[in-house]
């Protein structure tokens, strides 16, 4: 095949399950022997990733690439919007920052990005057999349709057949699907090859009369009813169920602060898998309580989130816990907050020049500049009691931090990184728990402090766990979706060896 065929998944709303269905299709097609790549022309998310060549992309496409068994490539997500306020975002094109833009300005200019989108897509199409395209939000957002570059606008540009997905878990799925189809133009409706009902719980037999009526009203076939699959896969930040966890009943209690602009909370998924670690997200001093450790995660807006912590009382509460000996870990923006001062002389982080005091728990000073550091990193922890743990992660931040104290770890080139003072730890490394070594040592450290035997705990590596979960996802979708119809929509025949398994 000289140029890839494609299939596009669009949804009736944000959170309909597009990202995971695309991941499932990537996995299924890869299992069926195809070379597969994901693609999303424009992603809005605070969870991002740095590729091997130092470029930034959304984590949803990283997960989909992992599902396809290929290395994440910035071509899979040529435009990434990272919200920095309610009305503006940092705009990243082909992995590089183009600048901060108010929403109105971006909407005026986004059609100028079509050449970048097509260049990325066409380049991928030369290297792969199938491209699985993810839409964003809904194609029926009639106020945005004129300048659309991510739903039907993109489908027209690359001549993509479309699967339309509705979320039955939120209710009103028939209205979702019918209303979306009705609001589309005739040529857009013609692109839809099938409807999918997602996140179903219960007896599908009860649903069948509604499916027949939906097909009659939309003149479109229902390709499947996908159950609410109990899989644990990295999801989009703003709608993640894991951020709603307030109580995690396990012997150890790890409280992660849910900052208003929280980013890359996927760093802590390995902790959630540990049999002894209960991980929960907190937004108030009452929710915080007296945990065994506190984690300050990354943020897209360190200055504003530090001020929020100060105003809501969480800064004082966390500082009080730290003074009493409770371990506190800061990652990226959280690390910056734990220092003595945060200087923004040019207003690149906060919109105006200012200098703020930090928590004062680490002997560090951070100065923000317009330059963003993006790199993958290997490191070895030097801080006790985690010394010797090998880390594989990545850095993605603005701001340079000077350290007067001991480093947290040493990078592969010998450069000291991060800082530790007493029971307070800080690092810029995202993905620090993925290798499993630090997860095990971190849990053992907390166990010793609480008089718990850590020997019974045997967490698997994040890579192994992710593989298990992706296979479960693919199996669940494979057995509830008419894959022959999906293949036919792409103009392909379903491979016989897999087709016989249905």
C-alpha cells in the first residue's frame, strides 16, 4: 500500500470516548497485521509528552501510538493547545511553541495552520497503512463549523470515512446521535458510515428497539454497542474520572493536590497501581487531612496556581504537614512552588512582571523565561532514601531553577537535577514513576514510616501494566463492534484469521 487509508472517529460531545476507541482501533489494526498511526489535527490538553527529538505533543496520541506499537511522533498531533486561562492557550505547532493566543485570535488564524496539518498527515500516510483519526468535541458545534479543522473540515481535507460515537452513560444517547446527524450538512452526513453507542451498562437486548428506530431515523447503521469497559488507560485531563477520587482505601494515603491548571497527572498512574498505595486528589484543606505524603503535580500556570494554594489555605496546611515531617514531593510546577522565590521578570508565565515567594520548603529560586525546555532524560536518584533508583522520564517546562541544596537525582550526563531537603523532594522529571523502581522505593519508604511490611507488595512495571490494559481494551471493542463493517468503510477486507474469531 503506497498511501494509507484512514478511518475517523467523531463524537457527539467531549468525553464520548473517542480517544479510547481510537486507541482500541489502533491496537486491533496492529494485531491484524497493519502498520497503524493515530492522528489528531488539533488537541486541547494539559497532559503532554516530549518525543525523542524534543518535540511536544498531546498524551492521547502518545497512548494511541503505544496501542499501535509505534513510537510517538509529533506528526500524529501537529497542533496542541494548552489552556493557560479561561480564554487563552499556548499554541504549539509541530511540537514547537508559537506563542500565547486569546481564543478569538486563534480562531481567526487557525485556517492558516491547514498546510501544517496536511503536511503532517500526508507524511504519516507515506509511512503507514492505516491512519486512525480522532475528532474533537462535536462536529455539530454550528458556531465553529465554518473554520473547522478537526472534525468534518478535516474529514473533507483527507477524504475520511467517519464513525460517530455517542455516550450512553451520560443519558440521551439517541438524541445525541440523531441531533448531531440532523445538524450536519448533506455532504457531511454522507461521510458517516456508522454509529457507535459507547459506555453501555446492562442488557443490550433492551436497547435493540431503540437501535432499530435510530437506524430508521438517521438512515445510518449502528456498528456496535461498546460496553463500559473497566480498563485503566491514560485519559484526557479535564474529564478524567481519576481526578474525582477523594477516598482511596489502602494502607498508605497519598494526597495529590488537584491544581486548577493541573497537567501531566498521568505521572502518578504507577502509584495508583501499587497494592499498598491509596492515591486521591484533593482541592480543600478538609479533603487534605493528614495523609502519609503530599504530592504537588505539574501545572500549566505555576504562578496562578501558587496564588490559589495560598488563598484557599492549602499552602499553609501543606507547609504545616511538612514541618511535622510528612513527605512532600513536587514535580515540575509543583517543584518550582516548593522553593524560596518564583520570579517572572518579563511576565511570560503570569502575564505581568512579578516575583512571588514560594513555599520556602526547598532552597531553590526559579526564574521564568519564554524559552521552554523539552527533552527526554535518563537519571539515577541520589537522594536518600531512594538512592540508586533508575528513572526514565522527560522535562517540559519554562523556568530555570537554581539550587543551593542537595540534588534529587543525577542525569545520564552527570548533571545534578532537582532538590531535596529533609522530607521534601522536588524534580522536573515527568514519568519518574514509570520504570517502577522509584514507585517501589517510594512505597517502601512510606511503609517503613508507618510500620507496615512492604514485602507483600509486588507492583508490575508501568509498561507491562499499560500493555495488559490496552489488550483488554482491544478485546472489549473487538467483540462488540462490527469490524467487517469498519474495514469495509475503509475499502479494506477484514483479515480472515481475525474475522474467524468473531
